[in-house]
C-alpha cells in the first residue's frame, strides 16, 4: 500500500526563505477569506484554536461555522470573526441539515477548513458527503474530516489538487485501511500513497513530520518538541494551513510553512517554559514572530 519514495527535501529556514509566501495584500480582502467548520457542543475549543490560527498567520477575514449552542460564545472569544450557528443533534454534533449553509458561506472564500472538533464519525461523514462535492475552493480536512476520504477515496478529484489532508498516523492508517504498525514503519511511504490516491497534499507524522504532494514531491521536517503532543496542537496546525492557503500559498507550500512554523513555535515555548508545561493555545501568540523570522 505504501507509495514509492525516491527522494525527499528537508525543510529548513533557508529552504523556506527561498520558497517565500505570497505577500499579504494591503487590506483584509487582499489577505484572503477563510471559513472554519467544525466543533460540537462539547468541543468548541478545537474550532477556536483552528480559527484563531488562521488569523495569526495572516488571513484577512474569518468565518466560523459551528454548533448553534456554542457559536455565540466563540464570537465573543474571537471578536474578529463572523460566527454562524449550525443545526445540531441531541448530542450537540453537527448534522447534514447545515450543509447548504456551509456551502453558501464557502462561496467567495479562498480556503475552507473542515473537521476540527467534530466528535462523531457518522455525523462527520454525513455532513461532509453533502458539502465537499459542492465546494470549489481550496480545502483542508483535519481530524474526523478525514473520515470523508476514508469513505470516498475519490471524493476530492473535482478540486484538482486544491486540498490538504492532515491525518495523524492513526488516522492515516485508518484511511488507507492498513495496520498502524505499517504506518509507523514507513510513514513517508504511506503519506505518498495517500497523496497519490486522494490527489491531495498530505501532512502527517509525530516527532518527524512529512509532507507529501500528489505529484510525488516529499518533504521532511524535524522541528518541534514532544511538548507539541498535546490536545489542540493539531487544530492549530490545521488552522495555520488554512490561513496560509487563504493568503495565496499553494497547498504544498502552505503545508510546509505551517508544519515548520508550528514546530518552531513549540521549540520556542519549550525553551522558555519547558516542553511539558505549555498549552496548544500558547502556540498561537508565537506564530507571527516565527513567520517574520522564517521570512528574513
């Protein structure tokens, strides 16, 4: 099942500086519009982290679509956003009844992030199966958003490569229907396999991160610390990818810059307060400085 890996590039400060991000426009419209969809009554924090991350890396306008019972509180926590409440079931999970609203909100957006904070697989598949085929914008699928790809292996073909998948190794194994041990033994090979099968950029890994493009390109990133292995860390990374896409980065570039800057933010916090003491939300304030450093 694993793909053939012929060569890889290592992400470094110099490599990223030579792969410069698009310059943000002068106003919020010029910096791109992003929509973050996800969350539930019990997990509004995942959407909050992903949404704020999009702004921290330079996106200009933010919309959040989440469970109606928590949308107002998210609007207060991120006053820079527009927060829209979606229908939810008795357990507080998003339902397919909100699909038309999501598709309407996505029109005119430069990037859409789907999945953070959705807790129930069937609900995720039902909702995304009615949303993703109708989208015509660059897409990030994270967390249970990956369940859509598991159930619909060719479900991103209409986007012509304008998609980034952000599975952890367990989700990568589930999506490819292979044992987790196989993914641990050859993470880059399996990342390449999924990228080729789905026609999307894949970001995955633990202490070493891998970014695989559907055209066979592969990057390795060694930044970060074990302190990044905390709740919410992946939500921050997914939001960073979405924000950089909204700014105009192409999918592989957005994934590479987001992964490296996420790792560098973790290193900064580890050096300052210890690798076992920081929280995912503390990564957010580090991102603007990291991006300035990487761009110089």
